[in-house]
């Protein structure tokens, strides 16, 4: 017992010594720290700020859309194309339907020089007197005549070389039975003289008139004499001719320039050139843009509205109504578009060569709503069992009110994205139908009809085809990129991934 008491006493003494040592250590440590470390800490203002601001759904969508450079580029490009089509004609006031037959198929220019000419009068060919050669030997005469045939001398232009006509003249070649005239757009090389314009059947004729599809450019004319057998010789003479644009006296008066014959004037600029009928391509692009964009936007909006109505009814009521609407949708989806377009043109009594804008609009609206209806139906099926819909129904809200007031606002994002994809589809469809002759026809114009008119001269005048083709491509591309940007901005799932 005494040993146990002695052990407890030693343990208590050890604990007292340990506590004393710990107190001394703490006091020593406190003396080592500076008093500044124990001052009251003032929180920074930045620590009280919310890292992510509170934004509404549309504010956040606008922020993410503005941060997407690709979407902004598409947005600005779309607005530029719309302004170009609808406000451009107020700046570029050229009449898109005016046919200037004095300047057809002009390449892009900022104002070409022209010469005022009189009305085209028949050109009387010139003939030279053939000298009489006396001989007693017919055979030696033929040999002498064949050896005397040489190249044409003094090959020149008579008068003004204009797009109206070019009159060529030359000196008589002894022994020649006729001449062959060639025209080329490049300098002849290796015997490639160009396109044969015509044969001069008489050897003493010393002039020729060219009035075949002349343009304001440089041409290379070549003349080859023919021997007594009517065969071309190996001699040719080449002449470079710079053809100027010709305008009539009446056209000069309408332009407000001097109408004196032979006066050199400068025509109005055509930055994109003119077509085969002398119509300004830039003015026609603006006029055609109004038609193409109107058809694309109007048809897309109507088909979207039609699809929203049918899809909303099918999704909200469900059951038999849903089955009937969806089977009708499947039926419309199976109809061939071109066949319906042709049948509508027949029903509306649209003749060959006439514009079928009305038939085209009706076809696009009737056959393009099915995708929107399916999309809206699927979204409505998800929303109709939501808590806020059930609460509104318990408060006595009618089906029409529920759809318009509660459901459709939640589908605005999906509808906008669908619309931006529907517009370029309608524009491209119109361009395709006009290109094959089933859409817009002259005198009305659209980008597709311009491509149709320019395809015949694609190899010789590609600028007539490329101008509307590039605008169609830019329009379809801009609306598709805009749709991608809206889809990314309006998708709430992407917000949690940022």
C-alpha cells in the first residue's frame, strides 16, 4: 500500500514539472512574434465580390453569343447582305431591267471610253481593179500566177473600230482568188489564227466587215489569201485592233454627253460588268437579293409558324390528336418537292418562261414545316408535365393560355435556331429551282435566275456567273454560322461547362 502511494506521488510531481516547462515554452514563443501579427485583419473589397455576376437567361445568352467571334462575323455579314439588297438600290440607282445594247457583256470596269456613232448602215464592199496580163501560154500563166501570190499588204482598219462593227481593208494581192478572215482574242501562235469569220470569194474585193458579237477589247485579225484552186496559202498577215464601245446618238443624249458623231466619251462605271443584254450586274444583284431574301425569309417564317401550331397541338393534347397530326406530318414529309412545285404551277396556270414565285412560296411553306412540328412536339411533351404547368392548370389556365404563355416562351431559343437554319435552306431551294428554270424568270430576277442566264457564257465571261454564285454562297454560309452561334448561346447546358 505504501509503495502505491509513493508511485502516485512521483507521477503527480512529474506532471507538475511538465506543466511548468510547457508554460515557460509558451511564454518564450509568444515573445518571439511581432505585435503586428496580432492586429485585426481588414478584409479586401475584392473578397466580397461575386465571382460570376447574376445574369438572366437572355443576358447570359447574349454574352456568350458576343464572345463567339464566328457568330459575330456571321451576324455582321448577314446584316451587310440584307442592307446590300434592300438599301443598296437607293445608293446604286441604275435600273436593273434597262438593256443597254451598246455595251453588252462588258467586263467589270470603272467607266470605259466609248465613241458616238451613227445608226449602223450597210457597208458596201470595196473592189480593186485587176490588171490585165497578156500571155500565150496558159500553163506558164497559171504557174506564174501561183508563184505571184504573196502575203497581204497594207492590212488596216477603215473608220472607227467599235462594238458596232469593224471594217477591214487591204491591198489587192495579184493572183489571189479570195481571202479568209480570222479573229482571235490572243496573239496567234503556231498557225492558230482563231475563229474564221468568213470567206471573201472574189480576189479583187479588198474590204470586209466584222459585226459578230464584238466586245470592247483587243482583237487579232488575220487574213490569208487563197490560190486559184480556192485553197489557203501559207501566207498570213495579222493586225491588232483595239475595239471601243459604241453608243448611239440617242444614248449619248440620255447620258448628257456630246452627241456629235465621232466624239469620245466615258460611260458609267459597272463594277461587276454587264450581262449579254447590257444590264448592270451590280444593280441586278441588289434587285435579285430582294427577291431571294424575301422568298427565303417569308417562306421560312410561315413554315415555322405552321409547324409551331401543329407541333404544339400534337404535343399538348397527345393521344389521338397526337397520332393524327403525326401521321399527317409523315404524309407531307413523303411528298416529292419538285412534283408538287410543277403541279402547283399547272394549277396556278403559270406558263413556260413565266415566274412561278407564288407557286414556289406555297410549295416551300406546305412542305417545309414538318421538321419544326416534330421539334416543337418533342419539347412540348417534356414541358407539359412540369411543375409550373401543373400549377397553372390547377389555377384554371386553359390549354391555349398554357401553350402561348408558358410553353412557347421556353421554346423561343429552339425556334430561333430552327429559323436561322430554315432561311438558308429556302434561299438555296429558290436558287436551285430558278437555276433549272422552275422559279423566278425574266423580267423578274433572283440570284438563281442570274446563274441560269450566265451559265451559257461561263467559259467566256465567268464574272457573270461568279457574282451571283458568290453572293448565294455567302448568304447560306452566314445564316448557317449564325444558326450555330445561336444554338451554342441559347443552350443552357453549355453554361455549366464554362
